């Protein structure tokens, strides 16, 4: 009994440690939501799952230490639903981020982003006018475009230097006009139309050199935010998959140890069924 309790206690402590990367991933997404991704509800499922695993693991650890069968049963019961919720979250994260990526450009280190390359629930949620106003305001307030400015020996960088920069998806989509517009580079967030709009992309008419407007109303900006969210979710999902596999292994071992405890509590010899013990055969010597 003692060895089984030690095993369950060790597994619960390990599960408690596994909750840390899940909780950390939720907190990281929360930081991204306040600065770059600007979609402020995606982190909460992860944070709730991480805290739940942490609390349930402590309950299971206490049950193992004090030989409280009820607490260990609660741990296994609740952990089953937590694992199911984590599986559901991973499937959802991959399902809503399965499409969309930047388009490479000739002689440019950065990529352009198009809303038409994205589809599904996440794209509809981000592109919805009522939601986008809040997201665009968040992107603007994060000053991600103002932070793009660079100088070399006190001199602003040239167009060639800018074209060789690797921009984030938000910077590329929100802080400059789409390349197809054919605008002339002045600085990172100022572009000349060259006497007329040459591109047919609707975003070309939405671009404004006003630093409070830029391309925050453009579809390219929405696509850039979607690309950033997709990248963040995929990073977190990889960690979640690894944690999920380890959690399932620990859960199976914990179930086996719990059954062993029950068997010992019922005074059942290992490998002998209870029916055989309670009603021994008449042919036994």
C-alpha cells in the first residue's frame, strides 16, 4: 500500500509540474494579446486548464500522502475531463489555424499578407467590424509601427535596407501599404503614391500616411494579425501536445496504482479474483 501511495504521490507531483508550461503558455498568450495579437480571450482556456491541473494534482497528492481514497478518486475523475478538455483545445487550435500564411515577395525579406488566404471561424471573428475596431485600436496603442524606425549612424535607413528587413506579420500588414500598390518608400511608415494609385488592391485606397491611421483599416492588417495569432497558437500547441502525451501516460499509471490500492484495501491477493476468495471451490485442497 505504501509503495502505491508513493507512486501516486510522485505522479501527482509530476503532474503539478506539467501544469506549469500549460499555465505559462496561457500567460504568454495573454502578454501577446496585450501587445501584438490583440485577441484577448484565446489565452483563458489554457489558463483555466493549467490552474485546474495544478489544483487537482495537489488534491491527488494530499490523497496519496494521507491515504485518502476519496481524494485520489476525485483526482482521477476530474483529471479525465481535464485531459479531454486539453485534447479539445488542441484540436480546436489546429482547426482554426489550418489555413493562411504570408506570400513571399521578389527581392524582399518580408512577406505580404492577404485576408483571402484565411478562412474559418477565426478569420470571421477577427474580420467582424465590431471586433476589428477593438483589435485595430489595440495594435495602434501597442506602437508596433512606431517601433519600426531605424537609423544607421544617425541617418534613416534607405529603401534597400528596409526591403531586406524581416518584418513581423503585423508590421508588414498594418504599418506599410501592400507591395502591389506600387507606392514609393520614404521611411518605414511613410510612402508616396507617385501621383496616383497604381494598384487594384482595395487596401491601396485605405492607406494613409497619418500615423494614427496607416493601414489599420486594411484587410492586409487583419491578415497580419491572423498570421501572428496562428504562429502563437501553433507554438503553444506543440508544448500542449507534449504535455498531453505525458499526462495520459501518468493518468494510466495512476489508475493502475489506484486499483492496486483498492485491491489491497479489500485484502485481495494479487492475481486472484475476489469471487474465488469469497467463494472457494469445493475441489480446492
